[in-house]
C-alpha cells in the first residue's frame, strides 16, 4: 500500500531530486535581484509593487510549506503544495456547512488565506520572472482552478459571516451561489448586497476575476509562444 501511494503521488524516486537552496534563501535571493534590477530595469511604482509581492509571502503559510517540504525533495514539495492548495479550497466549505462561518475567527482565517491567494495571483502577473519553469502546464491550470474555487468559497464565507446579502433567509447554498455568480460576472440580481460594505466586497471580488482573466491570457499566450519556439527550433 505504501508503494502504491508513493507511485501515485511521487512517481519515480529518481524524479524527487534534492533542492540546492531552501525556499527561504531563494526568496531572499529573488528579493535582492529585484532590488538590484538584475533581470528588469523596473522603477517607481512597478518596483515597489514587485518588492512588496515578494516580501509579503513571508507572512503566509505557503512559503513555509515550500521551505519545510523542500528539504525532502522537489516532488515532495510540489505534492505538499498541492495538498495545501486543496486544503485552502476545502476549508471555506467546512466553515460554511459546519456553521463556523458565524465565528469572527473563521471569517478572519478565510480573509487571511484569501489574501495569500490574491497576492500569489498578483505575483504570477507582476513578478512571474522569479518563478521557475513549471513542471507541468496542466498542473498549473489545475492549481489555478483550485485557487479560483478557493476565492469563490472564501468570499461566500465573508458574505455569510458578515451577513452582507439583502435576503435574510439566505441558505449556505445561496451564499455559494451568489459568490460564484459574482465570480463569473453574470450578476442575475436575484440576490444582492445589503449595504455599502457588501457592494465594496462584491467590487473587490469582480476585480479579482479580472486579474484571473489577465493571468490566464498571459499564461496561454506564453504557452503558445513556447510551443511555437519549440516547433521552429
């Protein structure tokens, strides 16, 4: 059974290569490179944003998960990150269906992890040069899909926990439904924000969707350019 799960999640042992640097050291090195304009001559607000997106990762669990499991090899690290992303996707659903969304702590945790995902998505757009070439583009699409679901479910926790929707008889499914409809920018209008704070949060979620659209367009254009270059070489 152990060999079965090892083969399922890790593949061949020889693929699990040791990493030369820890995630902490790589992150600090990328921060110094950005500061010294090693790869890009970015200045002003662009440079401030890039530096911020790199530094802010230290306050979120994702970087520490990569650092800890990276000591066990690159494949182990990648699988650990996948489980962490899956956990972040499931956790808001647990808060909703267990009734814990009424607790300010659950709402706070959802917002905290939501910010990690938001900054990660922004990093893929603005500091993509610090990321190594992905092992699998299909894996990246899958992880981005989980990120998208996590954002929708986390916003549902916020709407429910802060009671931001106009219909006081909203069910858990209603909160999830409203969040996903907002994420898809459809906006049926059958459920709507109850106050200004709700409207602001809806706007934030809609802007996040736009960031995802930009990211996917950038991602696929890069993929097409890579395939075209491989065909020509």
